[in-house]
C-alpha cells in the first residue's frame, strides 16, 4: 500500500490548535477552544458554502434547543440556527452587489409565491398582538427559506450529486438519533408513555420526531432503487431504512403512520395513471360529502372509545377516537380556538407565532380536556392550516394551500416528464416525502423548527430545480456560491 503523504502545514496547524486549546482550559476560558472551529466555518462560508450547507444539514437531526440546555429560555437550536443566521447575513451582504442565487431560481413561480408569503408575514407581524414574537418568527422563517430553499436550490442546480447527498446527509444522522431513542426506550420496555419523550434533547416530542421520520423514508426508498450505487452503498441505505422504519413504529406517532399510508395510496394512484385533476375532483367531492355528513360521521366516531395504548393495534384504532382520547380531544379544542381567533381577526390575524399566547380565552369550557392549559406554554394550534389562519388571517391559509398546490403540480409533472430514471425516482420519493408533511400538517405543525424546515424547504428546492431542468436541460452556469480552490 502506498504511503499517505501528510502536507507540511498539517503539523504546525495542529500544534497551534493544541496550544490554543491548552491555553484556553488553563486560563479557564474553554470557549476560546472553539475559535479555530469558528474560523474554519467562516472560511467555508466564503469559499465553499456548499460544503458548509451539507454539514449544516447533517447537524439538523442532532441539534439541541437552548431551552433544553437551560440557557435563558431561548428556543433557538444549536448549532444550526446560529449558522443559518450567519448564512442569512452572508446572503443579504452578497445581495448588495448581486443576488448570490441564479435569477431562474428567484423568478420561478414557486419562489415568487414564497416571497409573497414572507412579505405577508411581515405585514401581519406589524399588526401583531405580540410584535416581538412575530418578528422573531419572521426572522426564523427567513433564514430557513434562504438557507434550505434558495441556497440549497442553487447547489442542486449546479451539482446533481448534491441532490442525493442532501438526503443522505440528513438521513444518516437521523439514524443516530433513532438508535439513541430506541436504546433509551428499551430501558422502559418500549412503553407508549416513555415513547413521548425518550427522543429528547434532539426532538421536543414524539410527534415532531415521527413527522420527520415519515418525511425521510420515501426518498430513502427511492435512493435504494438507484442503479449507480454500489452494493455497499445500497446495504447502508437498507440499514438506514430499517432503522428509520423501526423508529417510526416505536414513535407511537399516529399522524405519521396515517401520512405514510396516505402517500402510499397516492403513489399507487399515480402508478395507475390517475391524473391530478381527477384526484382533485375526487378530493373536493369527498370534502363536500364529509361537510354535509359531519353530524352522522361524528356520531359514528364517538362510538370509538379505544384510547391510545402500548398495543400497536389498539393505538391505531385510537386514531379516530374523539370521545375519550385526551390527545384527540385537545386537538379539537385547539382547532376550535383557532377558528374563534380567526373569526375575530379574519384579515391580518393575531400575528405570526402569537397563537400560544392568545388562544386561552377562546377555549370553550365544553372543549377543554384534562391536558388543556391557560398558560402560554401549551404549544401551537396543532395544524399547519388553522395555525396560519388564526395568526395571519385568510391570506396565511391561502399561502399554505398554494404551497400544497405547487407540491402536487410539480410532483405529478415530474413523474410524467423527467427522462433520467434515477432522478425521476428520487423526485417521486421527495414529492411523497413532502406530501407526508402536508397530510401530517392537518394534525400538527413544525415549520418553526429546523428539524422539519430543513426537509420541507429542501424538498421544495429539489422540486423547483427538477422543474427548471425540464425547460432548460442544456444550460449550465458557474456556481456563484463556490469559489475555485485554486
């Protein structure tokens, strides 16, 4: 085996780093030891932002909230959100001399829609009942969109290999979290109640954990079908899928199970050749039927008294229990409160991020459950649709539904027209993974966290780039985010 030649500058750099670390701990300033790491991150930000973004994505499943570290009650996640804040500043700084993202990405209809939604969030924040909370919400949404949508989109446009690398960069660290969770859960005999919190400090509860697992599984299944991968890589993907699926089962997240079942049915319909317009027509007719038959349906659902359980079969049966299951009843309570809030402020809403501070007076006594609270620590509206409706008015809901429309349109379009079979299969996996979130979004909402936002906006970036490739297959331009290393 040929010897590996170590660069001459390796030893002085490592010696200098060791000296800094030793001095930092000797003088009781351990944070100084992070200085070389910060300098490395800064170098990547200016010279290889693509590598930094993939590293950031890999950190997302492993990020920890400052609240869990008991540092001032701040809800930011380390190390991802400080890095995203830096990426946002870099993006805005570079934008002064010209956008660091290709104009085709910024001018795409999906991107325009996202831009309009950000503008509306800013308008709603001005009229918010809690302006500081709302502007914090806007800032977080900005760095999620800039980092995970526009900058990742530019990377995917310029380098095809980084499309699947993004999936793997998120999925394998997520497997580490799953293994950690399963080991802790095993110590409690895989009980359902323990399954609600054993994923801490990486995920705040089992529902957000389950939602992300459901999003990651379809694209990983798609990558398993790629011909270009070696047997070793495919074995790693199979192992990753086994871990992710096991984690999903023992997450006891019913909404995640439902979302995967729903996208499985959607995939089958697409394979049968069902067109989007047909699917939408059936969907609207079904919603109309449910609306007119809601009283009879509610009576039927109230006959189900199977509470959530350690038994997986009984836990599935409890999904439709709206008579005694506290979790389901509390969700109905939050929805009714959100609708009442909307009725009072239908246009601008109460302000982005303000739901948890305002919903308590809108709870009806008949809706409240044993887990209801009047404090501002009870979380959000448990709906990606009703939450924006209460916080941002009718336009807030329209923007969410518009994203769903773009997802469906692009998913069906790419399924029919992408010629590269590997890319077509991955596009289907990404589309289905994104649809699990829209289904799950009926029951929960997590786009205020890096955990879900990384996949949500990253998946949209992939769909956008694939859509562009259909109309401009032979256009290749230099990547403005990556400088030459020479």
